[in-house]
């Protein structure tokens, strides 16, 4: 949202994990309210916080129960955002699509 505020004419693409997105769920309503055309890709590994491997290495509990039950695409839709949910990773094109510059 800060990138959008600094340059609203530029296309914005945000990429977050489920944990990071989960900490800032309410920001979705702000983006919708102010018609911020932010494209968002959420990478869901069903483990909020540090990665499961890091948690296991430090002998910390893996926090996965809440994330595994979260439907972030449905949440986005409830906030008034457009949603698209994919269940499989697809190869990313080498060249950005029109409107997205490197």
C-alpha cells in the first residue's frame, strides 16, 4: 500500500506468505475502500510464522492449525476484492505481462 501511495500510476504487485498476510488481514479492506489496484500473490505453506523447517530446527512448535483452516481467497472476496484461487503452481512467464514492469 505504501508503494501505491508513493506512485499510484504504477502497477503494484505484492507477494506474501500466509503468515505475513494473516498478520495484516484488515489491510485488505483499506485497499478495497480506496480502490487501490494492487495485485497480490499469496504463497500458502500452511505454517504461519517462521518456516516449519526453522521451527523444527529450533525445537519450536509448528504453527499450522489456524493457517490450514484459512480460506484467504474467500476472505478477499468478502472484503470486496476480486479473487482468483489456484491450487497448483504454474510456471511463471519469463517476461512480465503488459502493465507490470521489472
